[in-house]
C-alpha cells in the first residue's frame, strides 16, 4: 500500500477523513471525485475534515490503481437525424441516463455511421471509456467486431452475425411480438393482412417479419403482402403506397414500428381509406408516435425505457466482474389496444 509522507509523518488517510466527518469511506471518495450524488451538508462536513486534517488526494496513484475513466460510450452507428428523430431512441436513452444517475458513470454519445476511418472504434479502444453500449446496428457494421475484447460491450437489440461472436444484449422477443400483432388482426376477422417490415439488415426487422408470417401460416392465410421500410415515417408512407398499388384488397396491416405506421396512416388517408373501418392497423413500440395522430395506434409495447435501464444493469455487472451474467436478456412485450385495430 502506498502511503504519502509529509515532514516524516504519515499523511492523513481517506479513512481518517471519513472518521472525522462521521461518514463512510465511500462517501469521502465521492466528495473527492466531485460526485453530485452527495447532500450539501455532507459535502461541507467532509470538506471541513479534509481541511482540518490536511488530507491531499493522491489522484495519480488512484488513477493508476483503478484504471477507470467512469465513462461509458453510447455508440450509435446510424445517421444523426435518424437517432434524434426516433422516439424509441429517446426513450431508450432516458432509461440509460436514469439508471446511470445512481452510479459514478457518465454517458458519452458517439455517433458513427459506418465509421470508415474507425474513429469511433479507436476512441472506445483507446482507454477513453470503461465500457460501451451499442444501438441501431446493422448487419453491415462488421467494424463493431473490433470492439470485442477491448472493453465490455452490451448491445441494445440482438446483433447480426459478424458483429460479435458471443454478444451480451437486451432485446424483446421480436418474433413473438410480430406474431402477437398479426394474431390480433386475425382475431378481428381480417383476412388480407399485409405488413410493412423493418430493414432486412436488422434483426428486429427480420424477426418481426418472421412472426407475421408464422401467424398467417398457422391461420392458413396468405403472407405475401410484404413491404419494407427503414423505421422512419417517410419510409412507412412509401411502403404503404407500394402495397396499395400491388395489393388493393388489404384489410389489415402490421407495421414494424410506430414511426413507420404514422407514415402509413397518412398514405391511407390520402387515398380515402378509413382506419380501422377499411384497414385495421397494429404498430410496434408503443412510442409517443402511437398517439400523435387523430387515430390512436394499437401497438405492441416494446418497453424501451426499461430496455435502456436493463442494458445499463448488464454492463455494470460486467464492469464489476460478476460471474454468470446472462448473454441474452429478454424483456416481455404486450399489446396496447387503441382505435386503429
């Protein structure tokens, strides 16, 4: 153990300051590190004890001993407008932030679409953060594999093959969610059901489509009316227009995100098609977008804020070195009924 000495005498320790202030050693450490999670009167007591004892924090020694930055990267391999324009990410990040508020960690946002120069990877691997959370990853983002072994990494959503060999992730059962939405439409008596699926290079898009098809196959109904969007409102509108051109007899629609569903609702209204009378719609997420329009959207609830909080929990367990942290962490979905179906 390293002990500072002043004029031949032992320097006061963190424990001595804690005893003088009547608090725990951990509380003194928080005050020394400037944590906002300590009450004002406690800070005053600790600072008074520090002054009276002449305690000098050995920051260099502490840094070398811990090798901790107390920073976590939120890595988003996506367009900036896409990240800030999607209510899902806002809710997910709120969950991250609220859970981190009870820790010593701060969150650093790193937006890196494709990262051709590997700046984001170099940043994470360069000792700037203790761990990373990755959201909105696509199958083409193999550069994320370079994070493996550098720091603990947890993915928001199951990553595609090639990104990680044995990933830690938090997700919902998207196949079950797609099935739940489609079975609800079948239960309403709809028989020509279409879907606007998500991107084919994201596991959420692929899995929700699989659930849609499985439900229709089990019911003996056709599952060929499929359009693809990019989880944006304009993408949903464009996919809706294409579906109406090729399948004008649609009477039910499962949309793989609420944001795409808002675009679909606009396209239907433009053509004079009523919801739910002519076409019943079920979305996915239960985000604020589900209640933006005149018709409230029935949707599969994906508890994104809880998913963000759970992602932090998994990462903090890894950072603490806990054994037997589960790799797959699945959060349940439910159906929220509103006017559209």
